[in-house]
């Protein structure tokens, strides 16, 4: 993937987020979009080597639109300043978790997991963790997992690594506040991510480096997906 060229274009749209600039540079957008699509198709093949469930997905299934939905936002900038793709076996809109690739100048990352779960599914996930706490801890407290992603809700999206984007300040309703491992029950999502340098996606080596990161997060995602799949 020509990551440097992609990021240069994104730097341009960040500085000139308007229709006039985009129209004048539309040919460059088409070029970087095609290159990103090829990179995502390559990523799908590489991820499918350890997770065959996503082998039927194409880059077009996974990639997000570049135009922003500004209907309910005070920010009326028409375009995103990043390119992203969510490679998920059940599709981008399903609750079943998947793998996310994000290219943005100064904020590139790879991630996997489950986001924005509805309350009923989140409650079931919490119950499943409590019922199988030894299995859960063996996954998320393993040396490789902690080294790669850290511990729950100690980081935000802009930090170098993280596990869990949002969490409650106390135990959710119906759960004991004095539970020994309450940090896992307070989580509102089960995603993990790793920031990577802007040079990460250049060339072909990134595919193996990406796979090494995502394979560490997959067992956690599989645990949560086993609960979610009862609802889909």
C-alpha cells in the first residue's frame, strides 16, 4: 500500500475540507481510494489465514464512505480526514465484532472487537464473563494481551494502545459492586487497539505486522462474539 501518498492526500483534505479543493483533487482521491481498497483486500486475505470467518468479505464491504453525514453535527466539514475499513464477518452494521484498519495522519491504528452494544447484549456479555471468569482472565490478563493492548479502560482512543473505550464509574445495575473483577463488568464495549506509526502501512510487511497484533486480540473478541451470536 502507498501509505505515504494516502496520508499526503488526507493531510490536504484536513487543511482544505471543502468541495472546491476536493473537486480539484478528485483524481488523486480516486487513485488513493483504489490503492487503499487493494490494501484492504490484501488485509482480508491475511486475516482470513487465522480467521476464515471473514474470507467472504471484500474491501467494498468493509470500507466506509469518505463523505461525512453532517445532518446532526455542528461540524459541517463535508469530508472525513481518514480512511477506515471494518472487516467483520457479519457486516459493518452487525453487532458481531470484527477488525478495524484506520489511516489518518498522526493517528493510524489497527483494532478488533465489539463496539456500542445494546444494553441487553452487554448485560449478557457481563454475565458470561462472570460465569467464566477464569477463561476470560486467561485471555485478557495474558502477558501478550496486556503488553499489546494494556488493561481495561486505562486509555483513550488517542493513546498508543487500549482495551475498552468506555466504562461505568461504578457497577452496572444488578451487578455486585464488590465483585473482585468488577473492572471487566464496568466496561461498556470490548474492543482493543494499537496505534501504529504513519510508516506502518507502507509496502507489504505491514500485513504480517497487522496480523501479529490482531491475532492477540482475537480470543477476546471470540469470547464476546459467542454471546452476541445468540442474538443475531
